[in-house]
C-alpha cells in the first residue's frame, strides 16, 4: 500500500487553474513527458476515451493548459499558464487531440504520443485525484512512475547486465525490468544519477537510450518507508501512551513519511496556510476573468453582510464569504492551494480561516488546525479517493468537510476523540454528492457544494464538541464512502453527462461559451478547439 503524504496527496499542490485532477495533474504528466523526450517535443498527439472524464473536460477544466505548460517546463503556479496557447505555438509544437476508444479502465487516462528530433515515444498516464498522477506504460512497457523518485529509464535488450551494473555501481532503491513493446530498465533513486554513471550506462552493450526523469512531487519516497499508523484505529493505538493532539500526530506521521524533521513539516504547512490566507484577501479585493461563467459575487455578499441585510449568523456568513473568495480566485486563474483538490479548494481553508478569526486564534493555532485536517486527509487518500471522476463530489467537497470538521474541533480546543467524531459525522453527511459541473466548468454548482461542505464542517464540529455520538467509526465511514462513490453512475462523476450539466440552461451556457471560442463542446457535441 502506498503511504500518502500530507504535502503530496492532501494539502497541495499550490497551483493555478480550475481543477487539480486536470490542470496540476496534466502539468505534472507534461513535465515527465518533457524529461522523457529531453525537451519540449516537436509533435504531440493526445488521445482519451469517449467514456471517461477527459472527453468532456479536457479543455474546459484546464487539462490542455496544464499538459502544454508541463511540456514547456513550467510549474503549476506559473503566471504564464493562461497564455499557454501562444507560448506553445511560439515553441513550434504541433498538437492534436482525439477522442477514441483506448480501452481505458480509469476515467482520467491519457495516451500521449510524442516526437522530438526524429525520436518517438508513447506514454499512458493517469490523473488519480488531487493533482496526483501515475505513468503506467511507456512504449508498451508496463511500469509505475508517480513522480516521487529520481527515475532513470534505460532502453536495452540486455536488461540483466544493466541491472547488475546498477546494483554494483549506483545507490538505487529499485531496479525493475519492464517488458512490453520495448524493454526498459526502471531505476528509482533518491538522487539523480551522476554524469559518470550515465556515461558508463551508455557504454554498456545493448543500451539504446537513457532517459532521466526528475521528481515532480514535494515529498520524496524511499526504500523501506514506514509510517506509525495508516488508520484512525492504529492512530489511537499509537497514541495510547503518548496523549498527543491530532496536529502533533500529523507531525509524527509526516516526519516518518517524508524523512524530514517535525520542524520542517511544520514550516511546510505554515507556508501553505500563508498562501491560503493570501487567496482569501485576493478574492475579497475582487477578481476579473473573462473565461468563466460566474462573476465576482463575494463583493456583493460582503456588502450585504456589512449592511446587516443578511440573516444573522456572523461566523456562518464569514465562512460563506471566505469560501466564495477563494473559489473566485481559483476561477480567475489565481494562486490557490488544492486542499484536498482545486475543485474543493474553498471548503477547508474557508471554514478554518473564518473560524480561526472568529475565535481569535493565533497563526500557530491555525497551522495546528490545518495539520489536523491533513492527517484526516491522509486516511481518506489511503482508503478512498479525492477524484470526483472516481467517487463523485463526495470525494472532493465531502472529504474537505470531514477534514475541516476535525480542524475546527482542534481550533476550539476539543479532544482527539472529538476531532475524529467530527470528521466521521461530516463525511456521513456527504455520501452521494454528485459531480455535475455546469458547462464543464469547476464553478457551479461547485461553489454551492464548497459552501455546503464548509458549513457542514462547522455544524459537525459543534456536534462533536457537544459529544454527539457518530455511531460509525471514522475508518468504517471512509470505506463505506468509497463504496458509495464507486456506485455513483458514470454520468454523475465529472463527465458532464448528467445532473445539472444536462439541463437546457446549462447546455445553453455551454453553447454560448463555445460560440465565443472559449471552450470545446463536451462529448455530446464532439467538437474541440484544440488542434
């Protein structure tokens, strides 16, 4: 079982764009493809299955932007991303997108054919949720690359001799032989192979190509990795004689997972909290972006709130305001933290930051709350999913609600047991949430669902603080939630083929945007601007 990291899988990436599954993940795939080819390719063909999510959302949710940005070598928060079309044209990249049957088992599957300076490669890659990715095949050779190692791929017809050289000469965590359409030796190492090692490899008989790939995740993996717990039940056993708070347990976990100090883990989270707070302030100042379906609404909400025109509920209204502000920054291509995803980026920080202000919490207390939330997210990442394409919106906004509920209990001085109870209650209330984005945009009903998740978190935190009994332990709720998500019909899992996405009003919005040249039609229209 892979061990999630708070900073790989849960809180992050720091990014621009509407969707972490599409923008950040595709950018990471593009970065690995660029390394594979030794630079930006001359030509790229992107194919995906008509029954998956990408057929409807590829351009509208920023996957094209992310993939092209990655091929150009950009990162996920690069300010140049909105202008990627001009940049890719200036780079001379010829690209095509096709919707064809590629027998994909995962809804976010890319088949990418690349050419550069006469050399060609084909990559099969997955976006698995929250910006996380996996390359599962290169030129028909099955492998697994998640971006958490320095990887060196050696194309060879003498893999045994290559592996002997690696074992004798290189400090590698793994040396794997991958046979398919070609034979590759995959070397996973904690640092890049030296120039001397690469030269020696190139001189080996039977070696035809060497392709070094750089890591794309902030926290690396390693051989013999161990963590202190992987479930809430194991956490309680671990903590029986330690009596640590949830945020302290999060530091213990991440220090073990990332091979870093507790202080380093703390500083990483403190940096992310600062970015979240900056996103709120940016949103409250007003955002403007032509290519979106909802305008700036947080300003009107704040005005009515200040004039006393809203139904009384100061903290509740502040949460609504902050969630809206963050979601508007996301939709305006500003910098946000995917927490746990970009589609649900408003719920957790909006609820926690507004509650922290209402309680007069210090910055240190706010960081503690986000650490507590992150550890709940680790359990979700390990035993469920953050991908709406796999589990519906309950996987994104529902997860955010459970994480935020635990964080609010932490802010209020509640116990570890109360934090776990709050998370259980909030997740129970989220079962069955569908993903039916209007006009394939991560704006509506996403905004309302983020607000619902944040207010659900506040309610469940107060229920837990009053010792309401959640009845079902958190671990069992997460398993049940994942089962429910998998049973949600495909039409209601980010495909744009069901729910509000298929209403006459939504289709009219989609057509209007297409007529304005802003978005490709979904699979029902079979038309893309990308060419």
